[in-house]
């Protein structure tokens, strides 16, 4: 009988896991092409009794990069250690994790694009040759000690693959880009997670939550929890489509998944700026917020939803945005003329 590996930072059993995270790739919904390729690589590595090649996941937040980092060690039956890129200020912060690695162990670095250049260069020999150079002593008495590491798998996750340098990116044998989820897969995720939360939900209600979740499982899980709380407080715990709509309406989530901040942005661009083109600084000042917040949190979904455009002259609201916000395109708007 095969023993399950003991994972550092191991999640609690699935039925009690507040993150609703699957523990096996077979339990994951969506990302089918990525899962199929990873399963082949894992199966081949296990048949050879070899270490799995280094893996890099990139894509927007909430699509499953960390979930894959939990599932891969379970499939390989090896331990895993978790690190965060911003916490690695210098090579000495990485040395304890590298020197304590077991054979074939997984080391996961989240937001790997945020590690400093000195730490990145320290990873090169660790990833390629499974060794690191330790400097012992100081000054003229300093000497370099070459230390062998156990063969290991580095899994990197990044939301900004373009910020990775070429030398680091090329050292990952497996590179996978995670795509947004379609409505059917997201509906299935809502159904499964409602079952884990011991909540009764209708198929129509699950679809309603999924349609308003920005094609992102993390958003779907957060909105499912809110709908569950609303149902327990106002509807005896059962989530019907009417209950789901009422809950999401109270949370100010509309049919496209836009929240209050998104609609304030569109209202400012359409009503105040006549649809643009307008600079983001002008929009931010009018909304009494900072432009970084709008660029990082609001605009990505509006761009993906084809509600705004980024042009050399500034932001422009599309005809779809005018229709969604129930505004007519003003005749003074020269962009559509």
C-alpha cells in the first residue's frame, strides 16, 4: 500500500478545506490541455524514477497556479515547500530551503517574477546542476564551497511572465499558460464547491453565480460564499436562482460580473468624459482614487470584456459599454464618427 506523502503546509482534508482547493488533478475542472500534458510528464518521470522537470505557470490571478502546485506533489508522491518571491530579498533567504530539499521534492515559488536579480542568478546553478556555491568566511579568508543539492523540481508561478528574464524563463522545461474558464466549467466548479460547503444549490443558481464570476474560479468561490451566507440568513439555506440573483444584486454584482467600482469607472468615462478618449489620470482624479488601482484592479476585466479600449490618446468606452450602462453615444464623441 502506497503511503501518502507528508506535505509541508499541507492543506486540511478536502471536506474541511476552506479554500475548496482540489488535491488531485483528476478532481480539477477546466485547463484540460494543461492537465493532459502535465499528467504525461508526471507519468513518464515516475516510470523512470526520475525528477520532474521544472515547471512555470503564468496567467492572471485566480486561475489555478497554486492549485497545480498542490496537486503535482500529490501526483508525484513527494513533499513540497512553499515560498513567496517578494520574501526572497537575498540568496541567503533561499539557501535553507534548497539545502533541506529531499530527493525529487517540489519547491514552489509564487510571484517568481518579483525575486531580485541576485536571487535569480543564484537559482541558475541550482536548477541546472543541482548545486549552489556557498561563500564561507570574509575578506581574504573567504572561500567558496560547492554544495551538491538533491535533485528537485522548481515550480514557479507568475502573473507577469514578461517580467521574467530570458535566462530564468529558459531553465523551465515545462511552461504552461493558464486560460480563463468557460461558463460550463465554472458552473461545474460552483456545483462541486457548493457540495463541499454543504449547501443545496440549483443548476440555474450555479450557472447564475458562474456567469457573474469573471471566468475566474477564485472569484466564483468568493461569490459562492457570499450567496451561501445570504441564503442561510434570508432563504433557509437553499440557493435558488432567485436567491442567487438577490444576493448578487445586494453585493452590487451585475449580469456581466461588474462590481460597483467597475461601474463607477464606466460611468465616469461615459457620462463625465463623453466616452473618451480620456487619460487614466483624469478618470482617477474624478473618481477620487489612484490611477494604479484602476490600471491593476479595474481595467483588465473591462478590457477583456470589450467595454473599454486603450488608445494612444487615452481610454475609450466601446459601444458595448454604452449599451450596458444604458447611455446613448453622444454626437460630440468623435471616436465613433
